[in-house]
C-alpha cells in the first residue's frame, strides 16, 4: 500500500491509522579502550551536531594531532578523570578506559558549550589558520581569553543564583 504524503505540510495535524509498540532491550555501548578513544578523536566529525562542524573536523583530521590526542588521554588518566580497568569484553580480558566519579562530576559541572565537539572544531580551524599565517597566535589567545572570561563570569553569576552553568550566547563562536 502506497501513501501519498506530497500534500502534507509542516504544522499539519494528521491522524494515526494504526500504531504498535515494540519492546526491545538495547545493548550498552561498548567500553572504550585507549585505541577507540584515539579513533573517536580522529573521526570526531561523526559526533558533530551540524554539517558545518563536521566539515571543519574532517578538514582538520579530527581533534588535535596524533601526539596531542594520546597526551590528552594520558593527562585525563593522570588527573584521575579517567581510569584504566581490566574487564571481560567479548570473552577476553581487555583494558578499558572508564570515567571516574571525579570525571563525572567535572563533566556535569562544565557548561555544554565547553563539552561541544563544535567548539573544538572551531578552535582547531583557528589553529590551522595560524599555521597558514592567516591569523596570529596573539589574536587566537585574545579570543580564548575573552571566551574563558565570559564563561567564568557566567558560571559565577549562575552559581550565585543557583542555576546550572551554560555558556552565554555572547561568547558562542559562530
């Protein structure tokens, strides 16, 4: 049976003829290993929330460089935001990387914008523009300082009012 929906417009109210509920159980996502985290950083475009951010991440080959990606993971382990654990995965012992309680608290406390792969994409693009001589390192640092000052000021204001921290629109980079 073919249904012609060519005349249905956005905002139109349509009635359902039939519906059914299918009960399933999802498998939990696979545990990350250091190798899979490195792969996710390299292929960060697949985690982007917009085509523009995905394009930037593809153009910059993901987040960071081969050297800085692994150093970033090691730093998170060193500061106890991540931890290595040995688990049985697919029938064999595997060392996985898990977020610690401290890491979960930090992640929960950060404004959404600071956790955005889109923000990372924009900063990666600025770094590439510095490499090509299109932007000075000083101007990049000025952008970062302005961003951090606005995030800190907003966090202080939200803490004083008891609200959850988010990055103010005035510092979001477009």
